[in-house]
C-alpha cells in the first residue's frame, strides 16, 4: 500500500499525520510512504528524519493525492 502524508493546510495547524517511527513501522511491513516536503517542520521534524525512516519526500500535495492509496492527516 502507498501511504501519503501531505502538509496540514489549516491556519495555525502545526501537527503532522505521522512521525518518523511510524513511517519506519509501515516501511518495515512492506508499505511505501510518501511525505510532502516540509510536512513535519511545524512539529520540529525535518524532511531528513522522514527520509532516514524510509519515506520518499514529495514536492507537492498533488503528487501525494494522485499516488497514495491512503492519506494520513
């Protein structure tokens, strides 16, 4: 399954749908995780942490919505 994590767009929202340890768990179980660039910054999580956990960093939410089977928000 392809799991997508776009940035939150609500004004003032700083949370993100998943943390890197969650990405790692999904990847370990054979899933692919797509995270929009900068999605975790409001929560203090840089893109590199997601990349290190096995996520692919995507440049836009549109790419995620087009490719993912499930969206986490």
